[in-house]
């Protein structure tokens, strides 16, 4: 496909659709540097579009060049301010760098557009945990399990948060909900054992631990 697109742009250098499709093909091959060069040609020969800036940002993201990724995601937001996922992607670049307050600001922008989006709430909970705002973190993780009750990762984050804050009674209660909603996933039996042990219920904790290890 790339060979064909290259032939097309050799005939007509300003054929922006060929550059666009070539960029997409490079992106699928994970040749991000080549994808960026092709996509920049699209911007050169046609009107700027948010999807092109987003794709370039994604390529920089994959190369761990988070500053350039942010720059292009922001360009995309200027053209499409209603796309919450762009703000989320900017937030994730900050999370990858451990700049939690900037991540939170962009997650707030994303959540103004989609308040209950589970992915945004999960990321916000993680940021709040890192910043020591545990109560807020619990609220966001609770939103995740409320909107996606079968999502294992959401339950795990909520349970970790409760454990770190010594909410062991609440933890055992939520573990039982997690087991029910995820069809008795063994990982939550391990969590149950940990909460029981923290409560000083050693015999019950050992039983749950043995039960968990028998299953996994």
C-alpha cells in the first residue's frame, strides 16, 4: 500500500489523500517517524484537521516524546473543543511524566464534557491517590465500578485505595461486591484475605488465601 501511495505522490506531490493514507499505513506498521512525516505533508497540502493533529500527537506519544505529543493534541483541541478524549490524552502524557496537577486540570476539562466516563474517572482517581487526596480518589474509583461493574481493574484500584486508607471493614464489603460482579475472579479472594488479615481475623484470612491459591 505504501509503495502505491508513494507512486501516487510522485505523480502529484500535492495529493493529500495519498499522504494521509500513507501516514495511516505507516502508523499501522508502528513506523511512527515515517507516519509523522507523511501526516505533516497532509497539513502542508490541505486544510488542518483535528484528526491529523491527533494522529501526529499519537505518534509522538508512542515515541515517549510527551511534550510534542501534547503540542499536537492541543492543536487538535483548538479545532475540536468538544472531543473529551483529546483532553484525556493530554492528561495521560502528564501522568506518564508524574506531573499530577497538570494531569488533573486536563482530566477536569475532559470530564466537563463527559462526567461519568469510566476511563477518565479511573485516571482521576489515580492522580488523586498520587497527590494524597484519598477521599477524592475513592469517589472516582467508586464512579468507575458504578458505571462499569464488571471491570476488574476498576475494582482493584478501589480496593487498593481502601486498603491504603485503612478502611478494612469497607474493603471486605466491597470485595464481596467485586466477587459477585466479576463471577468470583480469584484475584479478589486474595484481596479479601488481605483485608481480613488487616482486621486481625487470621483464621478467616488463611482460609480465603488457601481458597484463592487453589483457584489460581
